C-alpha cells in the first residue's frame, strides 16, 4: 500500500523532518514518489518513478528546505497501473484558475465513473480517475471558486461515491485548504505552542520544534501511519472528512453526520 | 527578455549540456526558471522563482541526467506579472488525457482573449492567458487527441491570433511532437550522424556528441539564441511554425504559406 503525508501550517514551514520519516518507509515503497508544495497560487510539483529512498529528486527535497503552507506527498507501491511517471501521485489539474493537487491511498474496485467533463486521466490508475471525476463534479456544482465551507459541503456529498468502491484515504488541496478523507487508515496530529520535541517512528531522528517555531505557529500533519512517537496522532473515523486551514482542523465531518 | 530551450530526440536524451548553456544566461534572468521533461505520457515539471544560476532545483537538473524525448525549458526575466511561482513557465495543463506544456518569449500588448472554456490562468501573465486560449480552441476543434498533422493544421490557424498582439516565440508540446513558433527570434539546430563536437557560446564547455550517441540518434534543439558555436543554427522566419517529432523537423510552415 502507498503512504500519504499532508501538511498545513499558518506560516510557510518546511516538511523535511516529516518527509524524511515518510521516505524511510520508501524502502518497501519503491514504485515512485511525489510531493507538491503550494506557494501562494503556484505549486512546486516533484514526481519520480524511482522510490523516495533512491531518487535524486527526493534527495533534493530532503536537503532543500522548501517552505510551504500546504504540502501533499505520496510514496507508491504499485497495485493498479504500471510503474510509469504518469501514474505517480500527487496528480495536478487546474479548475477555476486554481491548481488542485490530489493523492490517494487504497484501491477502488470496478470504479469506472462517467467522465464527460474537461478532466481526463493521463495514466491508468483508479486514483487519477477518481480525481478527474471529483473535479468534473466540483465544476458542475460551482461556477467559480467558492469559499472553503461551501467546497467542504460539496466534497462531503462527492467523496463517499468513489469511497463506496473500496479504500479511499485521500488528500486534496487547492491552496486554500487541505481536505483529508479517511477510509481505513489516516491520522492527524496538531502541533502548536508549547511545541515539544518529536522522534521519528522509523528513524533515529528527533527534532525540537520549539527551537524552530514561534508561539504563534500552528502546524497540522496528516499521514497514513503516525510518523512520530510521543505525539497524539488522532485516527480518522471511517468516512471522516477533516478540513485544515491556517494550520489547524477548521471542520470535522463524520460520515452521515 | 526570457530565453527558451526546446529539445526533441528520437531516443531518450539528456539536455544537461544545453541547459548549462541556458543557465549561464540566467545571470541576467533571475526571475525564475522552469523545465519540463516528457517521459511517455508523464511529465517531470520543475519550476522555481529563483534564477537558474542560483536555484537548487536548477542545480539538481544540471547534475541529474534526466533523459527525455521532449524537453521545454524557460528562464525568466519578468516583464509582465509579478515574480511568483504561478507566473513561472513552462505552464502545464491536461487536454484529451494528455499533458500539454507551453513556454513563451515575448510580450502581448492588450491581449484579453475570451476564456469561456475549461482553462483559466492561475497567474497573471499574458503567456498563460495565450496558453489557456490555445487549449480552449484546440478543445473546440477536435473531440479527442488528433494526429500530429491535424494538430499542426489547427495550430497554424490559431497561433497567428495571439501573435498579432506582439512578440510570440513559443514552444508547445503534448509529448507527441514539439511545436515551435517563431515571431522575432527563434533558432533550431539539427544534430545527427556524423556527430561532431560543440562548444557553448557563453561557457568554456565543450561536448563531443559522437562519444555519447549512436549513428541512429537524431536530436533537434530550439532556442531563442544559438547556444553553441560551430553549429548551423537556422533562424525562424517571422510567423514560421516548425514541427519536431522523432528528433527532426517533420514540417515547416511559413506564415501565409
């Protein structure tokens, strides 16, 4: 299975520590990786067919402190679709003059939504198909980019539909907010003042966040497995949607609630 | 003004030599750079607000021999639009399940095409506006991805329209071919057997292509200025469109011809 990492901060923050934790898991996830950093409305989007433990692109990302308010990363173990660049997450499209970035953990069985809109998959993953369908339906629901609350309401109606076909742990962002949908396994952690130290679960690496932050900083991290020990990683309920903006969860919607 | 670099080869080829030549010019072009590499239907797309002479991303591109059949690169000196990531070329969108990559040298004065289709600019450059308009019109002209000849015919009708508003030296690709449109300054060079050595015009760097190629290799390079000395860089006529596929020009269309 793949691994997801999402980050939302209220001030541009680097994810080198968390990405190192994610890349440590890449030893068994050798079929590509990708990471997207929002910067204002622009996106830096890095993908590689090589695993994150070998890729020179991943090496650069670990060393180069790109600061961002919203980050989505993915490391891939191919289940559906060949090991090809066009199958690497996160996927990116433009809608309403905003870039949208999407990454998925899980499989969707027999998922063949009708794609009659402006978004077509380039590769052959069920994930990209679901992303295209989501954007197509968003484009029908709103004429221009709506507020985060309205987008969240529409996403609450849309996300259960692909999710009904299998496992649909998902990270989605357009730079305004980070939407995280849990299906079988997704966790988030809130970091805020007073910051403490954290140790990566898979590596002998610690960071003292207090040394790198101000009291006003807030950072939320989402991942398919807790990346650190000694922090309170909160599991998502099946079907739960959490919306992160300004470095914290601004809404939590349980399935059917 | 910005600088463009395009490459089309009949076998995956690295552009480190040409990109080094382009980056040498980045000393005065410090407002961002970008480079896109097609790999099958996928694209590696690197952009940075930093100039190519300082950017860690450009450093990685120079050291890491990414091999590709089609490459489009751009170094930017801001004329229209702020120095922001969303204004960095090349721009990328998806149409008909293919990624499209576009870079532009020049200014378009008072260019405000009607954008009523599925493509909206994220940044505020005239270039991205022209790209969105081109894709909107291509989407109207064909229901699915047509053959290169048909696309070229449509592009010959479309390209003069933004070009009428100013300077429109352009590189465009969807992975099938590289389209190069000259307005005021664009050159291409053909490299094929027997390969010779070339020396970068701006750097004390030479490469003996014969040592890195087989007799069957063919490579075409397009740039806003000849990058090497001792090679036959052929200028584009105003309004000329050259179509490159399989490492060579497969069509040349003069304006009005």
